[in-house]
C-alpha cells in the first residue's frame, strides 16, 4: 500500500497473481513423519505398549467389583514383569 492508496490488498503486494489458492510455506530442515517399513517386536511390543493401561483397568475392576483395593495394586507389577520376560526371551 502506497501513500494515498486506500485500496486494500488483503495480504498481497499486488505483484503476484491472486488465483485464490493457498500455498503452504516450506519450512527448511523439517521432514515429514516417517513410518517404518515394518514394525519391530510384533505382538510383544504391542502388549508392552498397552500393558500400563490394562493394569489400570484391571486395578479398577478388582477394586470396584471385588473390593480389592488393598491388594489390587499387584497388577501394576505386570508391566515390569512383562518387560523382564521379554528381555529374557531376547
């Protein structure tokens, strides 16, 4: 916008074509998320990933259904035991 020019440019300098297309601004040095070709670990890795959530669900079930709040904490040892068992297998 020049002095005395009241015409809004809406973010464009007027030198480039305004075709209504929004173009992304490239960010140098930032690649996209890469997905590995194949997963490593298979079923055991998946079980390890959800073991803490499963332990929490089991704790809640033991606590509410069986009123086992005092001894239900034992299920939180399961993820560690699974990890130890997995290390012994390898």
